[in-house]
């Protein structure tokens, strides 16, 4: 029952500008079991993770105070299985060499069957890491990121909101967890996409982003771009999403 947040600015901005947004998501979402942020820097993706709560990670907040980037990806964790609250299972996951960061909200029901095939590549026990490694493999086969995100959901099943931050270019978000809709909006000069606190109403905007405008839901089964520009970003891919159980983490 995690929460995802992607942010795109017209030009690099400090992490401090989105910290209040992430803190609000953690407070009102069902999170607090690990958090992380990824950002672009000098042609690679860098990352900070902590297995505790963002609000308590004062050392991390201090370290991130000087970080500036045009694009960010934040993950706030509430795992389906509380036995997986370890740093190895904390997101976002980072590809070798900083090629991209990957994050998941939901429950990938077919992950355990895949785990046996790729056990040597895994460091933790969460289903999300299996999704990360499958996404990585699909890219290696030549699939684009926009096609690989829904393909991960199709192959593993269950529920999946997915986000990826590439080393170059804007973040992508895939909406595949109907109980936690992904919504795009504008706020303070940024374009952002966020999951909805597992709430079907507009609480996301009254509690976390009260100044947001141009609210748009990312349609289930589609991939949207979080890109700062003059108009709302359009979906970049659409594939039928499989049915599944209620979201986990």
C-alpha cells in the first residue's frame, strides 16, 4: 500500500521544494515502512533510501538539502508483507550504473514463480524487486520503457502502479492499481504525478497538494509522462491490464 510521486520541473530545483509534498504523502498515506528518492544528475540516476520513515530520516533530509535536479521519483513504502521491511526491499530500485530507477505500488501475484528463475539477481524478498528485474530484462531485450512497464504487469499479474526515472528524459508512470489511482497535476511550476492515498475522493488534493491545478487521472492500463511543458502530457502507451487482488505494497 505504497505511494508514488514523480516530479518534473522546467529547470533543476532543490529536493527541499518537494520534501513537504513527500512528507504529506507519508503522513496521510499508509506508509512509513521505508522511503526513497531518485534523481537525475550528470547523465545518471542517483538515489537515497532509508528503511524507516521519511519524517524521522533527518540525516537523509540534510544530505538531500543540496540536491538539485529537474526530475525526481519518490517512493513511500507500506509492504504487503511486513517481514520485508529491510533496506534491500526499500525503493526505488536502482539499475547498475545508474541507468534508471524503478518503483512499484501494488502486489505482483506471479512474482514468486519468477523469483525462482532470477534468484541470483535478487537482494531482498519483496515482489517489487522481481518486477524491477523483469523490467530490466525487457529493456535488455530491446523493449522501450513505455512498453516494458505494462508488460511487467501483464506477465506478473496482480496490481501495479509503476514508475521509472531514466538517466535522461522525464519519468514515466503506469497506472495498474485501480484502488490507488495515479493522478497528474500542476503545482508551483512543476508537473507531478502521484498515487491517491488509496482514497477514491479528492483527498489527495485537499490534504497533500492543496494548490494543485489541472488534475488529470492516468487511465488504467496506460503509461503517462511526467514532463514539464505547456500542456498536459498524453499517455505514451496503452495496454490491457490484467485483473488482480487489492493493492498491497
